C-alpha cells in the first residue's frame, strides 16, 4: 500500500481543483474523524430559477466530500476509495442566498470499509436540510 500519511484537509483545499473546486466548496474545520465544508450560494447551482433553491446535486457532492474527508482524517492518510453507498435524506430545501455547511464523520473504519454519517444545514445545525449515511471502500485497504 502506498498511502500519503498525515492527511491535511486545509492543504487539500488550496489546490481548488476537480469537482469540489468547480462547485466552489471550501474548507471550514475538522477534527480527528470529521470535516466541515462550505458550499457558498451561487446562482449557477440553483435547481429551480423560480425559487432560487440550490439543486440537490451540489449538496450531495458537498456531503460526499465532507464524509470522504472524515475517512481520510480518521485513517490519517489520503487513501483512494470509492463511494459504495451514500443515502441522502433531504429534510427541506436550502434557503436561497445562504451558504450550505456540510459536516461529515467517519464513525467506524475497518480494513477496507469506512462507515460515515453527516448533516448539512444553512446556518443552524439544529435545523438540518439533509442527513447522510453511507460506506466507502478502499480496494487497497485503509492503513491500520
């Protein structure tokens, strides 16, 4: 296995490349097994021009990235992995004009499977707009 040890989420976001960069996702905070990211409001991300509500796809991408980062933080390594399953329960639309904050956590890490959960909100963590739960798989395994 060839893993880059000592994963640094702030450094990861300085490149501003890929899908997350195109969406404007930015780093907010992290802990040993969780990461918090922000998706600033942008009219390009609106799914319904009549309401101004951000489409569900960018929110799913935000949560996929936040939970992935939770895994990399728990493993303390950047590990190539695939999203096996990411269930999203949308509880309400995001408020037009507001930044969406996504917090993802890795609550269990096995040799090759990571279990994650998280929530997204637009200002009040006690009023989430979506919950997620899922699994990732590392074909070469996670470092132990």
